[in-house]
C-alpha cells in the first residue's frame, strides 16, 4: 500500500533547529518523524493541541512562529 505524502516547506528558527539536531541524534528521531507524529497528535489529542496552542516560550524572542 502506497502512502500519499505532501511536500511542503517551512521556515524554522535556526537556534531551535540546531538544538533539535543534537537531540535528534541522541534520540534516533528526524524532522520528518517529529513533524508527522506532532501533526497526528495535534489532530487526535486535545491536551497536546492545547499545549501547542498555549506555548509561548518562542514569543519572548520576538518570534512570530
């Protein structure tokens, strides 16, 4: 069974991505896996959705993301 995928591009904050790359190596995860799992949790889990919607730690640096 072929799984359909959607190619997209996103802008990520450089310092956040650099920290992710280090954590990703240590935890055997990649950006695609993280994004797919996060999107699935966001769609299925109301507590995860609330946590993401309420997250403001990036706003302190002036980020719109």
